C-alpha cells in the first residue's frame, strides 16, 4: 500500500475507539475472574471504578449507572424538577431534554454563544422565571466555557442547582479545574464514542451524600439497601460488572488519551492558523479541552454539508457536522422560542475533523490541505 493510500485510510476514519494491548489483556483477565466468581453486578469492579472516578474529579462520591441519560434523570429527580422548569442549552444532544421530561420537568431552551459552544448568559437571565428549578450545563466537545464564572455565579445568585453534563468532557480543564468540579453534581457517559468507554454506561459524581444514596437506590428498582424494601420507583439502571471492568481499565489510560487528543489538536491549530473561511472555538487562555472531537466554525457563506461532501469524495477525509438544534428535532419543535439564533448558527457552521489515535502529523496536514483547497475553491469559484 502506498504512503498516500495509508494516509487516506486513516483520514477516511472519523473516529476509532482505542484500547491498548496491555489494557485488553487486563480486561480479558478480569472478565474471566468475574465469570468464575459468579457475581455479575454491583461487585468489586463497580466499586473500583466509582472510587477511581470520584478521586479523579476531587469529589466525595461516584455512583455507576447504565447511561449518562439515566444519570441525568436521577439527578434531576433528586433536585425535584417535577412541574418545574429546567434551563438547558438549545445546542446540545437531546438526552438532557428527554431526561428533564422523564423527571417530570419542563425544559426551557437557552441560546448559546457559537464560539464558546455554551450558554449565552444574558439569555439565561431572560429565560429564568419563578418556576425555574435548576440548570443543566453540558461541556460540548470537551470544551468548558471561558465564561464559566458567569454561569456558576448565575446559579449561585438564584440558588439554582447546577448539573454538569460531562459526557464529552472526561479530563477537560478550565483554569486548573476539571469538568465535574463546578456544579452540585456531574453526569458522565461511557458510551461507545466517548473518551472513556465501555459500550454504554454512566456515572453520577457529587459531594452530595443524599444524591449518591438516592442514585444507589434508584439504580436497583428503588430498593433500600438496609431493609430491602422498595421506597420509590426506580429501575434496573445499574452498570454490570463486565462494563465496569472495561470502563475501569479504560479510565486508567484517560491521561494518555487526553495527551493524544491534545497533540492532534495542536497539529490542527498549527496547520489551520490563518486559514481563510474558518475560525476556532473560543476556549480561553487557561483552558485544556478534552477534545472529544476537533471542530472548526465555517464562515457563514460556506455550506457545511457541501464542504464535508467534497472532503470525503475528493480527498478521502471524513468530516461531519454536529447535532441538530434541539428545537429542530421533529418531536421537540414545540420548544422553539424563536430566539435561538446562536444555536442555529453554531449547528449549521460547525465542522468536526477526524480525531483518533492512529492519526499522524502527516495525516493532519493532509486533512488541513484538503480543507484549504475546498474552501478556497468555494470562496473563489
């Protein structure tokens, strides 16, 4: 295979999960131990994973569950959002909104600042009412907003619990603080595409002892661990031992994964500096994003889908957009307040470029040169 063909093979992959050979061997050995033990749920590997995650985030507790959506739902129930309003960014994955609905609350969509991927604090203020109960704050693409102090201060001033959605932000930092250390609780994801993955899974991380205890009850049908009676309606939301093993060992290599992602992001910044037609996200001078994906913002005159198609068809580069704005999803159009232009601009302009452990600097150079050619052609037909 020629060098160019090898580059095309790697850049033609948008994402690929990575477990080192050593990690795979440890996972397989521990799976055999669990099979021989006969304890397939809520055993020692769940405990190890929970301790590891709590310590990593500097929090007192971490309780594993079967998904980040479950983690959000349980946390929202704990903060009693039933018949109340929850402020959620319109640029986000739908799970935050569906979790609010499942917890009996009403999601209220807040606009975002496209360059930061996060809340427009002025719109947060406008959307707050006497029915507002809490705020869900996602760190999209592993980027913590440089305006984080304004978001935290808003919640503190109005006595609103702040729930961090850290699904894409394992290890992200802002001014020396890790994602998951800014709010009253944080929810993690171990979904198949995430920086730490076991196929699917989640975690509630907090220093709130009551929330931790409630999570442990609800993940097993609402059963009181002391008396064994069902004290409230829960579900079989626990994380089995097999997935806990995979997540535990994958989490042990999280710093290695973050170093790889930041190295590749550095190449992208180097090669795309002063590139016409694009801009970078605003992360702040003391930010260390997790780079769940690497994204640029295309200028408004460029058609994102057309650019992505040209990259794929002409240069074997896999690039793609991000989410649809929540209020544009068919089942959630009733949430459109008509003032969510920042979210709509962001989601139409954002372009995510390949990022996985096999990429070399030559591969990144090929992606950037290809993007430059496509943009220049579309800027100057």
